């Protein structure tokens, strides 16, 4: 079966596949109930998907259907499909081959000192070379590679095949397109999906992590970015939604790269925090600072918890306006349980809904693989979400 056939089969059965992605293995009879179709119709559809290698029967369910009859549990076949996930950080490119269950089966990091915008062709060639190595390491059939997902630093437009970098011009921010998607297409004859890093991370959480229909994700490291998932969909705004790094956190705070003062990013980014820690402890990166704090360095912990309070304050309006099911925090800062607890306490105390009910706060579901899984999930998301109604599948099955 060609990748295009596999993709169209998955898109035809997107409701069934998304149900299994969010809820895990199910019996045909339960799928029928949730899909609102007959069990024979589910049997027909699952047979097609089992024949195509997308689904597997994984054993008998505990519950009995009737005298002597047991039902098989159906699940996604992890080896049924793969997507290449490319996640760009300031320091490197994380490349991973991610299976249909959202697991990284092979990965490598690509380091380069080349300027991304100036040397795009050369860098994409290096990425393509490393990706080919990943594919041959795992030896997957070409027809099961369904696409390439890319987590970008700036906003991205998959249709136009570009991501954006920004230039300050006469006090205004001017987006400058970089043809990342178009250049990748020359090496891979499969669809390319791109989104900002935070949106990619949120997509990964949506399909393979917290699996909630409404949540807010905040990524803090070199910069600060965020993403909103509402009704199961990533909220895109007019293309630049999620720029939380430039939310005002202090009226007369430090000068930000965007030309404004007191942006969240100028107070809690890696460089801002290392600058605050430097007078009393020399650390090279945020991971080290967080580890020292977790191991008893009280002064560093105090600095990190101050940052946590600033982040929480910046999140209060979003919590009250959107009332998300959970907030997911990604980045080295949140390797500290105390930092997460501080954010939760602040949100519980200083939001309206926090005084109505507990606010759920959680770290990334994936640790170091979060970026690759998130980037790859952008492709899976287009296959299993196309045209479906909001809030499908429901987060909780009764
Ligand atoms: Zn700013």
C-alpha cells in the first residue's frame, strides 16, 4: 500500500483512530457505542485497518459479551506508521522517528554552528542525511513513513512552506519568511507539517501525553512561548497566537528583544535567570541550576521560585478566561517539583476559578523526547483530526 493510500485510509477512519489514540485499546462493541454506528460497521472498518497494518488485535478483554464469548481488544499497531519529527532548539536539531503510538524508535541530535537563515539549504541537507540514517537504522518500509513534522522557533505556515523570523524595523516587528517546508519537500516526497515549538509540544500532549481537550502549555527556556488547545484543536489565532513571552509581567522591567520593557521572557528566560544566579553561584546552564536547587541550594531555589511566581501571574488571566482542564509546563525550570508547586499555589490563590476548584498543573509527559514527539504529532494530528467536530473524542468516557 502506498503512503498516499495509507494516509487516505487513516483519514477516512479518523474518528475511530482518534478514539483509540486518546483512550487506548477498546473492544469493537465499545467503539460502536462511542462512534454511534453498529458493531458490524465497526468490524468492517477495523478489518480494513487491521489488513493495512494500522490496527492490531492485542488479546481478549476481561469483560464477557455473552455465554462463552469474549471480545478482542483492538489497539493501534505501533509499527503501522511512522513520522519524522524535527524539533529545532537554539542549540541543535533533535531528529526522531516516531511510531503510531507516539514512541521515539530512533533519534539523533544535529549540532551546527551555521546560521539557519543564511545557510538553510546546507542545514536541511544535513538534516535529510541524518534522517535517512534514522530510517535505515530502524529499517521501516518507505510506504509507512507518512510525513515530516517540524517544531519551529518562529510562527510557521505549513501551506506556504515557510516559518518566520522577526526583524525590528522602525520600532515595528517585521516577519521575514524562511522556506523551511519548501526546502524539506525537495528531500522528502511526503507532506511537511510545521508549527511553533510550543504548538508542537501541545500537539504531542494532546494526542500522546495528557490527552486533554482543553489545556494551556507554556514552554520556558531560552525564550517563552505558549499554546492553547480548545475543543481538542490547537488555537492558531491569525498565525501568531501563543506569543506569551511578550506578555507584560512588569511595567518597568528589563528591556526585551522586542523593544518593550517588562515582557515575561525578559524576566524568566534562561539568560535572565543565569544573570540573577551568577553573583552567588557560577552555573553554565539552567539544567545545572535546577539540579543544584533540587539538591539543596536554597538561594538558587529562591530565584527559581520568584520566576515561578512571575510565570503564574502571567498565566492568571488565561486561567480565568479559558478555564483549561490543565496547564502543562515544559522546560528545565519545571524539573523542580517546588517550582511547579509554587505556580499551582499562586494560581489557586490568585485566580477566580482557582478559588472555585483546584487548578491542575503538570510537567511534560515525555521528558527529553517531548520535542520530537510533538513535532511528529503534527502530522498524525492532520490525519486523525481532519474535519471532525470539536471536543471529539471526549476526554472522559462514561
Ligand atoms: Zn518582549
